[in-house]
C-alpha cells in the first residue's frame, strides 16, 4: 500500500498524534511510533528511561504472538547532543477504517469477524504459556487482590466522578461473589485455564484486515496483570463490544469462544469477569480525568454501570421451589432452570436414588411410611443440600425442587446460602385444591408417588413459610415463570 493510499484510509492526515494515560502514539506516513510517558500511576512506574526501554522491547516480543507483522522493532530517540534520551516502539500503521471499534460504530456486519476472533483467541490461549507462577495469578485470592487494588485507586474519585452508592454496591457484590467461590477458581487453575494472555483486549486495538485480524497492544508492563484466566482475557473484548452498543456481539464472542476452547464456565463467572474488565476501565477513565481529560468522567460512569449490571446478573442463587403435590413446583423449577441456565435438583429423584430405586419405579406408601418416612426424608434433604453446596461453590445457580414443608429443612437450606455467599430465593407454589386434585387424578407416569390422600395429609403438616414468595400456578407455565422471574429480579 502506498503512503497516499494508506493516508486516505486512515485519518485523512499524513501525520497525527494520539494520547492514552500511559503513552502517546505518533502516526507518520505508514508508520506508528509509540512513546511511553514518564509517569508513576501506582500500578506502573515509567519514570526511569531504562524501564521504558525494557518495556518497549518486551512490548514488541509479546505482541508478535498475535500480530507478528505489525511490530517492527524499537528505535532510540537521541537528543541534540547525540545521547539516547528515550525509546519508541515502531509499528506498521493500521488503517483506521478497518479498526473493529470503527466497524462496530458504523453497524458493519461482524458476525463472521467475531467468530474468527473467538477462534484466533482460543488458539492463542491453547498455545499460551502456563505454569505454577502463571497459575498463581488465577486463584481466588489473587483475583480479589486485583479487585481491591482497583477499588483503592478509584475510591478518591467517589463523588467528583463516580456515584458513591454505585461504587459501594460494586465492591459489596464483588466481595460476596468471591467469598463463596474459592473452589471454582481452584478448579479453573487445576484445569489449566490460567494463561499468559493478552491482558488488554480492546476493540480500538483490533484491525480486521484481509489477511485476518491483527490484535495489537497487549499488556506488557506487568506480567502478573497479563497472567489471567483465559475467559477473563476474552471477556475484556466482550465487555468493550457491549460498551460500544454491540452487546449481542459480545455475547456471541463468548459463546463462540466457549465452543472453540471447550470451556464449560458457568454464566456467573462470565458476568464476574465482564464486570472486572469494566471496572479496570473505570480506573483508567478516572486516571485520564485526573490528567485533564474531562470527557473521561462520563466514560468512567458508563463503565461503572456495565460493571454493576454484570455483577447483578452474575449473582449465584439458591432457589427453593416448594409446595404441595400437584402445585406445579416441578414444572416451575424446570422452567426456571432452563431460563436461568441453572441446575435443578429434584427431591423425588434423589429420594429414590438413596433407596437404590429407578426414578420411574413406584414406591407408593402410606403417609410417612417406606421411603417417605421422616428418617428417609431427612436423608433426602441432607443430600439435596450436599449436592447444592458443591454446585454453588462452583458458581452454579441451583434450583431445589421439593415440598419444603418443614421449617427445619428450610433453615438448613438458609444456612447453606449463607455459607456459600449465595442469594436464597424461596418460592412457594400454590393452586386451588380443585386444580391440584384434577392434576393428581390425571397423572400418568412421572416420578412422583403422591396421591390425593397423601396430599391431604401433607397439607395439615405444613410449617408456616412467611418469607417465601407465593407463585400462583393455576395458569400457564409461562404465567408462573413470569411471576417467579419478577420476584427473582
């Protein structure tokens, strides 16, 4: 490409300057020259020339992993006396009209591009460096330390830039999620999900060229911030697409990435990493505001809104769905699990598993006899709680389908919610007796052994459940689901 052709496709200017919080980029002809600012921002210190030189060389080496033809090398800057006074990263200048952020803003069709990016990133992460030192940065405690460091750096901007209540809720929800999810992050480490990644995936730094995407500007100044969970890495770009108004493209990126990488991460972890990446940009925007960029204040607030939205969506919940036989609880529990991507555990199935019986085999007996004795019922509820605890610790929302007639059993479930820092959401299904009687009389197959006689006995032994939200289930499944979701949200 000639310089004149490149100029017409970029800014319209042969030369231009762009500035970030840590450097300046000089665009000249078909080259881009990056200069590090001599600043100390706490999480980086570029005040010494020797440090800037080392980081420039590291930037070239690291970025050649994803853009081998874009990074040309490092040039020295000399003063009038001939002495070296600084250093520049030298790059091919990329066409602005092929910048991913530009294409998103223009509404270009990008479904195929996003799929290609997901494939490239999955392959990059598959080949990325791993090891004990890298893995240590993916533990729950390491991630929490990074969050807390960002909280501390942003706190002086509460009020002047950020709404203090929003910032406080972000901190509270973050701490709650992390407190109960140590097992999840340990599993991620043990299965090799923590890699030497990119660390700073932004749509402004990705160029969609004919020869394939060029992904630039990885995080080079601190290895520890680049050693991340691979899902955390790709979530940065998904979050940035959302910030640009292309939330569906962000979701598609994560879905394709899960397909290509074989990553079964729970949706709560996706939301957590999306929130984390948004808050990283909150911090950057605050620093730019401090450096005199007034427009960055609104940008910080926009990123804070994204972070809070995902922290709310990523809450791990323990949902109790109870009620008398034929009240519609199993139907509602299944619908909730499908809608939320949750795991449903059904007491009827667990009860028979513990007895060594196939779920579909009848074990009908008189009230509180056989496998429905108080002793076996307690075993059943204890097992439900045990299984739920393992899932909640792994970031999975769990729906427990049982009658929940006993206040004692509900207290055990409430303690589980507290222990795993999961939000307890109790739902009690109710339908008129005429409706439940008709349902019981017309039942064929299924795994429940309840009869009208058993239902009448159970109705006289229900402990009060004042904290449960009542769902009227005499209508359609959609009606019941809508009521339940309104309460959960």
